[in-house]
C-alpha cells in the first residue's frame, strides 16, 4: 500500500470509530438491548489505526517496523 491508501484507511477507521462512539453514548430505553455491537467494532478500529500508523511510519522512514 502506498502513503495515500494508508492515510485513507486511517481516516476511514477513525470515522467508523467516531460513529460508533456517538452510537454508544446515545441514551437507550430501559430494557431494550443495543442491536449493534459498538464496543467490539471500536476495538477493531483501534487495532487497525495502530497497525496502519505503524505502516505509515515504515513508509515515511523507509525502515521496517520490526527492525
């Protein structure tokens, strides 16, 4: 992936995280469960953002992250 694709992926993951955060903070009626699992989706978005930021650092510096 090039730099543009990586930045678009980071932006998309942050946007999905923000939408899930708004959905999680929305009040709900007593006794009605949420039908969408916001917290697991937010955790996946965080993992994706961390991975893509590491990839972006590797692209900018020219060195792999592990070495």
